[in-house]
C-alpha cells in the first residue's frame, strides 16, 4: 500500500451475520496481516457493549477487544479506537463511557431513543482522526447490520459505514450452520443505500474440504452479485480478548498452545467464581498460561473443595455478586477455606466482596452492606471512577496493572501489603486487573499458593505471557494471509466502496 489516498487513509468495516460470528478475531487478524506488510493500521469500534474493558495510558476506558486489536496492529490503544463503551449493570441499563470516561447510566430505551444518534458525530470524528494518522483503519461492527429494529439509531454498523463511506465485509460462522441463508438474508434486509456498501462475505470456522463449499459460494455470488473474500478454517485456540462470554478468552487458547507437562510434581487447580456481571475474566488467562495450572469457572460450593486457589473476579455489580455468593453457599465455602489457610484471591469487585463492609450509594444504591470479613478492608463507592495504569512491586517482583472501579478501599491492616490491597492469612485482595500478566510476579504468587495449598507445584521458569499473546496474534494474521483473498481486501481498503453491486429485494421494510 503506497499511503493514504488524499487526506484520509483507507478503511474497511468487518460486520457479522450474528454476535460472536468472529468479527473481533477477523479484525485483529487483518490488522496483524497489514502491519506485517508495513501498513500503519489501527482498529476501530464505534460502540462496544462489554464488561471486559481496559485502561489506556492516558487513563481512558475502552473495550479489551480493541486493546487487543491495537496490539495486533502494534499501536498504542486509545479512546479514539472505541469512543462509546456500554457497560451493562442489569438487563435494562448500562453505564455509558464516552471517550474513555463514564457519563451516566441509561436504559436501553433511553439510549436508543435519542442519545445514540447524538453520538454519531463523535464517532465519525474519531474515525476520521484515525484515518488521517494511519494508512488504514479496520472497523468492527456489532451484532448484525440487519437488526432492522435498531437501524434508525445505528452508529456502529451501516450507520458508520455510510457516514464514512466504508466498504463492508460480512463474516459468517459456518460452524453454527445456515451461513448461506445468513449472508443472503443479512443483505436482503438492508436498504438499497446500505446494500451498496456490502462488498463481500467471509466464511469463518470452516471444517473439512473447501472444494465441497465452492458450489455454494458460486451460487451465493450469482444470487447477490458479491464475492466471498475468504474461507477461514476452524482452528482451536484463536480467541483474543472478546467483548463477553467465557468460551473465547485467551484462557483456552493458551491452554491448548502449552504442551509441556507440569514443571513440578503436581498440577495446581484454580476455581473462579462465575459471579453475576463478571468483568475482566481475562485476569485468569495468565494463570492458565502456566504449564500445570488448570482453570475452571464454578458456581457451586462443591466445586471449590479440590481447588488449590479460589478467585473471586471483578464484577460490575459488587453488592449483587456478594448476595449471589451467599445465596449459592459459595460465601460460606470461601470463609471455610480462609479459616483453614487455603488460598483465596479477590480482584477488584472480588477484593471488595472479601472486605468487612461496603458503603454503596452509587452502583447498587444499597447503602451499607456487610462483606465476607476475610480482609481488613472497608469500601466506599465514589461517583468518580478510578481509571489508572499503576506500576508497583509485590512479592519482590515488579508488577504492572490497570484499575477500573468506583469503590475506594481503606486498608486497615493485614499481614502484608498486596499491591493496593493486602494479604490476611491465605487471602489476598487487590483492585489491580492484569497484574498476573507480569511473569515474575505471577510465578512468585503461584509459589506462595502452592506452598499454602501443600502442592508440589513449581511454576515454569520461562513462561512469557506476552510472547504467548504475540504468538496468538501472529496465528490470526496467518489465517488472513493464507485463507483470505488478500488482494481483494487490499482493493477494498484502498479504493473504498465498489460500484455496481446489485440490490437484493425486499430491502429494509
């Protein structure tokens, strides 16, 4: 690619027939393929709904998927890459994060009744700024572009495609079945103006002999006038940090890529409490990166019995998670573990749950609630959200992390400090997400856990979480390079919306 055409660099929108069709992975793969070709590329998602978020160096909160896509593009993540982030607090409302800062809570009806349309100018300005400073911007859509009930207020699929004059490639997950109907139906439910931007299709997660698929691809082209620009094979362990859902985090990917047996005599079993509104579950991916560490998510007290470490993760609903732990009997099981000197780790909301008392007039508005009392910590929820990228030391090792929380913790004692929190007995707590990605600290922590659990587990001395992540991103780039029509993708990115794509009736109702 010779450089940006005119004042703006090239662009492409990766849409999907459904949620979890593979948009995030394909976007990351295209970014990694382009940057390896010497293209200065950036990811972009106008609006993201996720509890899995990240803090940029300037203190802005964005979706973790966009942060991982930035890593794929080898650029520093920024709020420009995800100007609108929605963080669900219930089935009906979300916190709205605009340009990295929370601006309030809105119901779904309130957001789609006017607020969303008002943000179109902001997201188009952010995209234009990225295109001015990069050769190419690879945009990710959300859900499906054919959600006809939401089209009027759409700013993340065809709304941004038309506003920024972007070509659109639609990704379909063939592993679910019905991919041809999904491609055709998605196109046929769009208006004539929206259909003009649909430039092609990309099949994801194909198993078997691709020649058997070719007759269907030809029929699809005959029916729609649009080519299929790639058939990506099903490949285990390609999940990056997705928006939500436990099935596609790095956890599984790393476990599959690490073939070495445990470095010591024992494995180490980690049970993660699957609390409601769980956020940043990717914190435990770095544990699963270690040979011999087995991570599972649990929701029953019986599943804690054989665990060497129990993790209470972050949550968007701390008081709700606390009630859930008590209702399920998990709170009593965790308390018994602590009394027996068996390891427990609380992260962010999980740290708050382990404390003595929570005063919350912000998130749940529940007032004063008694915590589990396992750490000498009292938490008061502030209206201002803490967004930070701290660096420190714990267990004799350097640690980096990031903070996303309204709760302000007052640490009243403990056996030793632990990052911004403390340790009391075999219970540790901190607000820091991502700390376990620091290799030396993770190994030191696991040695302490193994000792307390009585396990002959020894962390491998050379596991690099950053290197494993890079390996995964390169695999995504390889998928695009080897199985997509890269010449066709380059033409779309450089030349924009192709002319002459036929209209497929009936169009939008």
